[in-house]
C-alpha cells in the first residue's frame, strides 16, 4: 500500500491509495474517484461477508484506513467501532490485531454481528425460510433426503451434488438453527 499524493476535488480532500494493484482517490468518508477517469466515481458492491467492495474486490474500509488512519502495522486488521460493516467512514475505523478485533466484537455486540448473518441474511444461503420448512415437512412426511435434494436442485436450478449436503444439514438441524419450529 502506498499513498502517493492527495488533492482537493470539488472541495473534498482525496488521497491516492493503491491496494492489490488497483489505485483509487479516496476521501475520508469512503467516496472514491477513478484516478485515470476523473469524472468516474468508483462503483461498489457487497461481498459475501457484507463488506462494501470496489470492482477489484478490495473492501472500501481498507482503502479508507490506509489513506486516513495512522498506526498500520504488519498483520493489522481494521476494526469497525460501531460494528457496522457498511460504515467505512474514517472516524469509525481503527487498526487492531486480529485478537483485539475478535475481542471487540464479543465484548460490544456479539448478537448484532454474528446473529445478523443467519438464515436468509447469510449471503451464502441457497434456501429461504419457507423452503427450509418445506424440506423438513417433506422429510417428516416420509420423503428421502435424495428425493428432497433432487426436487430442490430443480427448484433452485442448482446441482444435486451441491444441494444434497445442504438438505441433510437442514434435516439434522445443523444449519438454520435460528428458524423456530412450526
């Protein structure tokens, strides 16, 4: 990571930061401008863990922290003080060790961070709550795991080999534990 220069654009200070071979002009609030095409604002998307990222996949908070937060050290992680992964304002970020990051989360609001990614809110979930209830009902009604998996592979337009283990975990209640019984 290298900060090469800073400049004022439309009354706001931007600092040039390069991460993973991609450079951005980044403001302390996370707004970014493409350094080559100055009129083009950088686009963002949420990754599977809920972090806003730029097109190259690097999280916005890393650009902001490298540009605006002092104290980086080898192995440092960025802690979001308010536990909101989408709040990448410099005032909300700090450099910490991995252990400090975990401890901060556990001490300050484990439920918000950990339980907020359960069920349909988990970006990797293939099923929704109604489908989970349907899987369990089909099994309780005597359908085999294989038949249920074949059915949902067609419904979800996915491969049987990927769906079958998920169906088994749903039936054994090893996943979707947050869903109350009906």
